[in-house]
């Protein structure tokens, strides 16, 4: 608990000092992951990490609210062209698509593991994000609905949700290259 309070204090301090440095997310998420591995109850650490991730994402959304980024899910093109994404983001999306396709093709029938693997890839994308400016904002407009879909899958474990995730992931190449 002290780790999370400390991390939230540090996060708030840095956000106040460096509002435009979105790369802060990488070290903060690394600290959260490292603190989870430092002993203690695994379930409690997972809950604390989820809470810290939600807080971080909420701060990030609030920070972007004043900018001209569209609402989550309303992705726009770059004057008719695709946004340039970093290679790690595209690789992460492709891994997620492969996981979902494998599940739907009955290569893996463990829907609970699928949800966990999708969440891991999603976290990796956030950690490796080096994008800036409007391209970064548009990526987050794409990722936030995906996060909701992954949470729905983990909660309800329905194949219909897996199909929805696959359809949504297939739209990535419409907006990013």
C-alpha cells in the first residue's frame, strides 16, 4: 500500500512539474510492475496495480481533455493520411490480433488466459509508447476503447467479445502505419 501511495505522490508531482512529458508513463508503469513483484499478496498487488493503472490513465485522459484530441474512439486521420506509429505499438497490436485469431480458430480454448495475455500486450504497448503530439493522442483514442473491450472479456469471458476485439483490432491499419 505504501508503494502505491508513494507512486501516486511521485506521479502527481511529476505531472504537475512536467505536464507535456508523456514519456513519464514508462518509468511509472515500470515502478508499478516492479513493486508488484516485491513479495506480498499477489491478489492484493494485482488490485493495487490495476488501481494505479486506472489512476494513471485517468490523469492522462484529464491531461488530454484540454487538448484538441477527439473523444475516445473517435479517431481521425492525419489530413487524410495514416498516423505514423512506433514499431513496438504496431507489433503489440499484431500480437493481440494473433492471440484473438488463434482463439477463434480453436488453437487456444482458454478464454481466461486470452484475456490475461491481451492485457499483458496492452500494458506492453503503453510502456513502449514513444509517440508524441497528435499521433500520440490518436493512438490513445484507439487504445481506450480496446482497454474497455479487454476488461469486458476478462469479466464476462464471452466469445462474442473476442470477435468484437478482433474486428476492432483490424481497424488499426485504417488509422496507423
